[in-house]
């Protein structure tokens, strides 16, 4: 299929496509299907796996997100998994894949909404992640088989992310980010939108701050969306997030903001040598991330974004 967008924004099943989908182990939800949500865009939705039931929470943001943004996206996704809420995102670099991986690492379910056809899923480097998604959730697309990703497919895809979710969280987004289109679609549907605030002069957060003026709320906690989605705001700490089996003392005093190792050692009651050994071990296992200047911040395995 060419890279030129069709004149219509609706993508019904073409002749023979239903048989081709079945041959690939995929399915389609058509415009007259009673299982469709009231706010789903026009056209058919193709998918592999099983679409998790509501509530579902969208987590979107910048492809060029920084480590802090990816860490926060993973923590929000883990909080959702602990409450039985599925995560919806676009499968792209940065915030999207960090959210998917955060949900999967916590034993949760997630939905990838592709900006291309099911048989053209990308990025290629995320194919293993997509296989894991399909095993416990779904990978879906509004586009007919053969449609490659193009500059116009992502804007057509973004409203689907909003419509499949009962709420949307934007972690990091520039003023021209496609994530803002997803958030604005959600706001137009009357669904809640939360943003993670950041430094006032950071381009990565400028789009989030603009959304606040349009009706979005500030997310104050990784589970700050829970009450609005009708799930428990608090869960047992053991279910909220697991910690490392070794080096827990250092990891426990670390936070999402990088701090000097000397400071962390003092808070944990460790010598600098002991803290250095634990930091190296925790970083190798994915529980800490190193920052310039001998500083470390808390992380969790599986939440790093641009890989």
C-alpha cells in the first residue's frame, strides 16, 4: 500500500482481508460489532491476542524521552498492573515502550495500537516486546494489511489510543508532539487526562504544561488516576512494586531523582565502599540507573525506553 493517505479516514475490511487476517491468527472488530465502544472511531479494528476489558489506561509521551520520563512511565504502568488495569500505548520508542515494558514486568496486560498494519509492526527492535504483549494482551491496528508506517498514519492512529482507554496520562511531550493529539481526543470525549509536570523551561514538558490549560490534571502520584477509573487507590505494598533481593538498603533510599552516591550511602547506613558495590550490582540488574557526577536514581528492570 502506498504512503499516500486515502481520502477517507475510515478503514473497513477490504475484500479478502478477513480471510487473510484469520490466516495470520488475527481478528477484526467491525463497525456494527456490539462489542465496540461508543467512542471508537469509524472503521474496523484489526488485532492479535485478546483485548483486555476495561478499565484501560493510556500512557503516552515523547519518543526522545529522558531516563526519568521512562522510569516514571514504567512506575505508572506497574501501579496500573497492581490494580488490574491494562495499559494502552503506541509501541514507539521512549515513553510508549517504557509503559508497555513496565506493565509486562509487573505481570500486567497491555495493548499496542500500531501506526501501521499488523503485518508491518514496528519498530523492528520492539518485535520481541510485541510478542510478549500479544501473549497477555493485544496488538491492534486500524489499518488494512500491507499499510506501512507513514507520516499520516500516526495522526490517524492516535485517537484510537484515547478511545480504547478510560483515561490518558501524558508523561513527557513537546508542544508539537503527537501525544497531545491523543490527549485532546480524550478530553473531547469527556475522559480524564493527567500530565506529569516538569521544569518550566524544559521542551520535553512544554506540551504537558499546555494541556493543563486545556483541562488536563496534574498527576501527583503513580496511581493518582485510580479513583477516576473506579479502582482502589491503595493496594498492598508487596503488590505495588517489588524490589531487589540484594542491595535493597541502597535501592530503598534512592528516588527517581538522581542523588550522589555518598548521600545515598549515608541515608542507607552504609560505607561508601559498601554502597559502591551495591550500586554496581543494582545497576547491572536494572534496579538503579547511573547519572553523571557519580549520582544514582531508582529504576526497575524492564522500564528503560529507547532500546
